[in-house]
C-alpha cells in the first residue's frame, strides 16, 4: 500500500474541503508514493513524535494539529517546528494533519465528545460550525456536571465560569479553542458551554450573560482525535500505533 492510498481512505471520512479557510490540514511533509511501513497517530507533532515513528518503523504520521498554520518565512532546523520538518524529511517520514476537517465532519471530534459524555439529541449548528448543541439525560447541578466532565474526559484540573445555579440540561460543546463563540451563543437556550482556552474577556461575557462555561482545556477536548483516526483506519492491513508522546504542555502548582 502506498502512503497516498491511506490518505485517500481517510479523506473519505474527513474531506479537506471541510476545513476552515485559515487552516492547514493535509500533508505537511509528503512522500506520497512511498510504500507504507506503518502509521503513527498523534494529537501534536513534536521532535519526539518523529523519533517515535522512526523507532517503530512508521513512515507516516497522522496528527490532528498541523505542524504549522502559517507559511514559514525562514528555516532554522535548530528550532521548532523547523526541526520537526528537517528530521521528518531526512528520514522520509510523511506527516499529514486532519484538523478542522475532522472537527467539522458529522462523525468527527465534536460528535465524538457528545457521545463520550453520553449527551443526547445532538446536532451541529449549521451557522456556527463545529459547535454542537446537546442535552444531558438527567438534569444535574453545575457542580455535579463539572465533576462528571472532569472524570469522563480524564482531566486532572480545569477551570470554569459560574453564571447561574439553575439545573444543567442543555449543553453547547466545541473542542479546542472555541471560547469566542460565546458571543454568538448568547442567543441560544443553553445552560453551559464546554470548550478550551477560555480567555479573560470571554469569561466575563459568559458570566454577565447567564452562561456557565467549562474550560476543559484544548488538550483534553482534542486528544480523542487519535481514537477517531484509529477507528477510521483500523481495518487497513497495516501497523497503526498511537503516540505515547502526546502531553499537555502546562504544569500546575
């Protein structure tokens, strides 16, 4: 099997046409006619990710996050992300990213999160992709729901915005860095918005406009992309590994 054949199979689930205009989904490093030796799946791509692929004889890395979103104006292989490009190219390891096309796809990341949290009646807002609106099976207090999200997604620590003490029933969810969608979600009948990377002013806006927010972190809302990619590719007759180098970049004291 050639590398390009795997990507064609993947894009049948997550077409590149789904990606946002600012995104850089697709090949980051391309040796598309090389015969595939193995696939390493990851959330992020670090130098260690390329080393892990090489050690396991995988010549294709499929990640969720692109290695870079903007054009490189210079190339210094001593620094990230150029060092990753350099090492991948040197070792003929292709790198492919399925980013916002995976977020937006009907069976993509946000749909997965709804199922992971056992939410029901889920649907994506057509005018606010990739935000999903869902419902909790049984009403909970905000404190109970925070604990449930934290436990279900395996989050060691999170922050939240408390705006009201009404029971939680309707939920908006958008993985990654979608906190600014709160400005448009104010007109929807929701009790809580789950996302990551909540900024100071977005938090104040939510608090003043009656919407509870849970910052479940960029990492813990998107690490599940690895599982989604695995499920899409697992029936291929090829070695597929999940990276052991994905980790949240923050430390807490």
